[in-house]
């Protein structure tokens, strides 16, 4: 098993090639679906121009959104940082709520919209700011490292944030033999396997990644001899033990582009395989299709309606945003681990 160490936050996310509306989904979705979507895409494009807006799409978005209307694509913090440099007045987050909050934290003067307020995250919901305050009482003077998949309130109570690709570098940058790592227990266990520091864990998890099992992956190896398995570190340890490569979503994308595997299982949210497959035609993707129900609340119609009605605007209390931004800035100061 190899480990992905490319920093997803310092990489440049892919941008949408400016194609005519009728060409954007050609060969990506069935023709009957494409015909229905093209008028919606055209409407979204018109509204983006009228509102001076951009659409940010996470890698887990469905292909119609990812390839049809996204101006920037990538991971949550990637997109938030890139959004800070755009001239757009309005940012539509095609992702879940904590991503929209993060976009607002680093873009306080822009209007940030999320198409569906129900687009939450089981991992972000697994911990609160009050939980961190209690942990600090139990473990005084132990620094708190918090995954970006958390609310603004949680980030505000943390010393530093991290991503899946730079978590080890962030932990090792701290002048402490013990570190509280929140909230993903599996990412935390993976970090613990990569460092000599003592890692104090929280028992949160991603409802998508925790459904994968090592036994399931062994079955894929039997059914597809020679297949390559790449996994996100939010997966349980038995899954990571079976993987040929462990890395962040951006790390997995780059691994496929660099290694050009004949067949691959991408052990993460299912839509990502769909999106990567478009740009990696040489590789056959065997899909263990675990979908994120929260990501799938974001639809093309929802993006259209968000722009049409300027809903649902995301607000973060300025005092919380300032403290959360401090934790994010400390992470960025660590730099890339390669």
C-alpha cells in the first residue's frame, strides 16, 4: 500500500472548458437525459452572467453538474481558496453545508449560496463546539487538529484545521507529543499509523466511507485479477490495508492520471468515479457504488433556483468566522507535504 501525500489544498482544481451548452454533456450522460438538461444548463449560464456568479462543484457532484455548469471543481477548501481570487459577486456551492460555510469564511464579502439547506454531513454533525471545550478541559494544553469536514463553530474552537492529504504534516508541525484529532476516527487512525505522536481520537465517521469493508475489496481482487484499489483515508483500517494506494480525493484523481491503471476500484463516493472516468478513458472503473445522500440533494434545478431566487444564503457569525479563519490560516502556513 502506498500513501497519497499530495496537498489537495495547494493544487489547482480543474476548470470547466468553455464549450457550447449542447456539447458539454455529449458522451457523458445518455442522450435522452442530455436533451432534458441542456435548457437547464443554458438557464444557469444566463443567470450566472446576470448575477456575476460562479458555481463551485465538489468532486462528488453528479456528472451533469460537474461537467455541465461548474466553473471550479475540486475539494472543499481548494474551491474556497480559489473562490477568494474570483471577481464573481456570488458563489454557488454545489456541495454540502460545511463547504459553503468554509467558502464564506474565506470570502466574507461575497454572497455564498447553497442550493439545498438539507445538504449536511454525518461527519460534520458528529461533533460540536461544546464537545471540543470539554475535551480541552480533559486534556489541557493538548492542541486540537480539526478536519475541514466540520462546522464553522467547531473550526473556531480548534487550533488548526487539516485536510486528508496534509493531516500528517499538520500533526507533525505541532510542538506536542500528544494531539487531539477530530472528528474522523478512521482518518485519525491512519494519521496515527504515520506519526510517532499520540493521537487522541473522536468517534466520528463518514457514513459513505465507513460502509466499505476489506472483505468486499478482496472479492473485487478475486473477480478482477490485477485490479488496482485506491482508497480514501476516511475508510476503516481493514479497507486501507487492502488498498494499493491511500490518498485524498485529489490524490486519487492524480494517481489514476499518472499510473494509467487498466482497471481500478476507487473506494470513495460513487459519483467521483463517474467524473474521473470522463477524463481517464484508458481506465475501466469498477464501481462499488456508495452514494452520499447529502451531496445528492444538490441538483441542476436546485442550482438554477438558487441563482434565480438568490437562495439559500449562507451566513457565519463574524466573530466565529474570524476564529475559524485563524485555524485555517495556521494549516496553510504548514505548507504542502509531498
